[in-house]
C-alpha cells in the first residue's frame, strides 16, 4: 500500500498488513509510541493533535520500523526506549530488555522498606540499570549501587542515569569473582537485589529469535551443569556484606525455585519467601540474613 500523509489510520493499516502475529491493540500501541517518539510529543499531544502532518522522512521511519521488526528485532530496540516502573529508559542490544516480572520484583523490594529510610542498596548484574534506577526513583535519599561486569551495559546504565536524572554508584564487578567486593564494607548493605543469568544453555532451542539474536547471551545463559552458579556466589557474598537482618531478593528460573531456596538455606538465610509472578510462575525470592544474635549461636 502507499502511505497517505496526515492519515494515521493508513499508518496503522500498513503495520497490520505487514506485521502478522500482532493484535490490533498491539499494533495501535506500537504506532502510538513510534509517532510520539518521531514527532517528539507526549501522550496527551498524541490524543489532541490529530490529524498529524507526516513528512516523507516520517513515513520512511515507519517503514524502516516495520522492516526491522520483520527481521525479529524487538520493538523496544526499534523504538530505542522502554518504560520500566514509571521511568523511560534507553533500550538496545547492550543489555536485556526490562520485563514486567522484574517490575514485580522491584515492587516487592519497595514495599519491604519505609520510603523515608536512608538505605544502602545494590542491584547486581544490573544490565540496563532498570532495577537500580527504579529503586533510586523511590528511595531518593538512599545510596543505590549498580553492579555490572559488561562495559557496554555500564555505558547504557550511565546513559539511563542521565536520561532519568537519577544518580547511582556504578561498580564494574564480576559477581563470580570474590576480590572486587573487597571495596565494600562488610555488614553495610540493607538490601541486595539481582536478576542474574539463569537460563540453561539447552533452553536456547525453545527461545524466540528476537531474544537470541538481539539480547546479550552473557546476560541470559548459564552452563547446563551449573545453572545456579550466580545464586550460589551472590548468596555467599550477600552473607558477608548485608547487615544483620538485611534482605536479599532474586528473580529466578521458574523450574529451579526449590534448588534456589536450598542455596539460600545453605548460606544461613532465614524467612525465605517464594513468590509467583502475575502469570502464576515461581519467579522471585526474598530472604533475610541472620541477626547478629543468631549468628553468634
């Protein structure tokens, strides 16, 4: 079909004809966000400024978006942005696209503390920085650390700090190594949160191309014979660097919940709580470090 200038419905029709597998609702949302991004307007403007005057380059922009998604590129990368916990973050192949279930994890953390508390928090395997930035947006006076090993992801975290005007302490640390944590004071953190790599390599066979081709493997996959390595290492370090009664939160693999609970128990965590996401899958865990009195027993 040929685009008709000023005709938003023609743009939507073009998407519907060329983007099979998407519902009308999904198409309408994608077009809305692309128009907002392209014309540099907000959602209110989108509702009241119609009909729009699309230039020739605007129409080429929409065509290019369709072509990219036809090649399995995620919409968030095409748009270049993703909304997470009320924040608009840059999104590209340098880090995982923030998922709704991770927002649920953040919400659990937020509701576990008083928003006026002065806390020291860390987001390990931070990726885009979405968890750390979401926490900083709520606990504005608290210290929030973003811990990440990938230099490319760290660049993305820095961009997202500037984009949101939120300040994090960014640490380049491989959480599988012990040494780098020595920069922190033991028993000093109120909370650690992590959404680490947890997908066994064998699961690649059942994953969508838009994930395999456009999101970093190092943020997704672990060896089949050591799928919980990040949980083991982080739990051990958390036991050293969390305050007595400090909290540790994980996003987890739905099929490895019991094994993850066992790791936490073996590292002397108590009050372990497993929670399902909105899809009914075992998706997150909260655990508490022993109090000093119990540790001395």
